[in-house]
C-alpha cells in the first residue's frame, strides 16, 4: 500500500456536481493526500480525504466464538418473520 503524503494546504472546495463528474480524478487526488470540502448550493455537505492513520481494517470473524446467544433468546413469531421477508 503506498505511503500517503499529507497535504499542508486547506481543503479544496468543490461542487457536488463537479466532484461526481470527475470522481476518478478526485479519488486519485485523495489517494495522494488532498482533502476536499463538497458543496451543494454553496452549502458544505461533506468532507472527503484520506483516512486517518489510526484507522484499522476490520477482520471478518474476529469475534467468532466470543459471542453467545442467550438460551432464552426469543425467536420471532411466524407472522412477524413472514412480514419481514415478504414485505407485507
């Protein structure tokens, strides 16, 4: 994984429409350390940038064998389960 370079400049303001239209280009800039503030109708709606260095990737199954379902855990009534599956 390439080492990310920290940008010392403030985040660049970009409209959502421009960002969406040039997504690949902007994401490459983010990989290089650039941060962006996304705006819609001149209002800030999001910030995007490289993840902080303290983000740890989650490992599927890390809690396997460490979680126990209580013996008295109630199963769903058949009608509720059917409604959830069928959307009725």
